[in-house]
């Protein structure tokens, strides 16, 4: 982890209100892993006061790419960044996804914007000769991550709530048939989606590695403020330092109401 100044090299809108920022990050980029994040000052003044955590999308040499969706003051400011602009960054932060050398067939499950770290992870897996199936869910077709931005070797499976493309329903509907094939599972997305995935993994008694990248609001990103604590079987842990990536079975999904709300919402929209 280090404090550094990144230079914006490019800013491309890839989906409505969703941009990919390419940042020159120097040595920080060479240590970055999918699932880690940069904590970025999103202003040239004192407001907003707090930095924003942005998940690492891809890395190449000294370049880190971030996928940023305009959902508020800080992220909106980032989506308007211009080439040549400098950003005050802290990172890379936290523990990212790791590829197990013994796993050869990987199932990745992403929900909406949560697909970001899985793209970079899929690229690394393909480069190592692993097989990857990426299942992605979104509300509607225009919010589905563009297929042409993935390595051609990745099997891309899509679900949309309104059925405008791919499977009509939940992305977790696509998981059960793939578990027998997979050696490991990696996921990032809405909490309700990951709770639903955890229930599937538990109910099928799937014992192979399964990991989730948790997303929480953060204040300091250094483990001091305790604003991003999640409950695990080892006790309360901080997403910013002990995470963001955890074993799916280590998270205490406090109850399954989140999963049920997610499933009911999709069923009601179908």
C-alpha cells in the first residue's frame, strides 16, 4: 500500500453511466491484484471529504484500469476525469483474488457492476491455460458487460431480469448446472446475489474453493475506523484490510432474507 499520484490516460464510456478509466500508476500497478481496490480522493476541494474505494478492473504494466459507475458525487466526479488529470490515490488496498494453481476450470459469477474484478481475474486465468465460464447478471440488456471486452476464450453466460438478453431471471439460476464442472468459484456483486450463491454452494454441499469480494462503505480504508466490518466465522473482520476477498463459507450471511429478497424481486419482474 502506498500514497501516490496517478495520471489519467483515458476515459471511455462502455455502458450507460459506466466508464473505464486508464491510470498511469507506476510501481503500484505492478503489485495490484483483481479484487483489490484504490482509495481515491474524488475532488479538488474538501467535498466530498472521504475518498472513494474503486475496485481494480484490469492491470497492464504500469497501468491500472478502473470500471466506475456514476452513482453519486464521488463516482460521478471520477467519470468526468480528463486525460492528463492527476488523481490522489492510496493503494492497492486489501487482499485480492488468488488463482489456485491446482484449479483448471473456474466459474465466475458477477452481478451488474460487480463484474469488474472478475474480468481481470479471467484474463489472468486464461493466460495460465485455465478454462473460465463467466456468468453475469444485469437488470436489462444495455447494462450487460460488453462481450467484446472479454478474452475470446471465456465462455460468457448472461442473465437479465427483464429477459432482454440471455436467460430471463437471476444469474444464480445459471450456477447449479456448472458446479459439477468447476474446480473453483469466484464472485462479486450485490450482497443479495452473493448470499443466494452461498446458499446454493451450501445446499449442494459443494466443497471446492469458493470466494467472494465484499463491498462495503469505507472511511479510512486502513482498518482504523471500523466502518466496513463484516461478520465472519472468525469474528468481525474489516473488508478494507482482511478483505475484500473472503472464502464464501467464512462469511456469516446473517440470515437468508437478503437472498430471498433478491430472488423475489427478480421473480416479480419476470
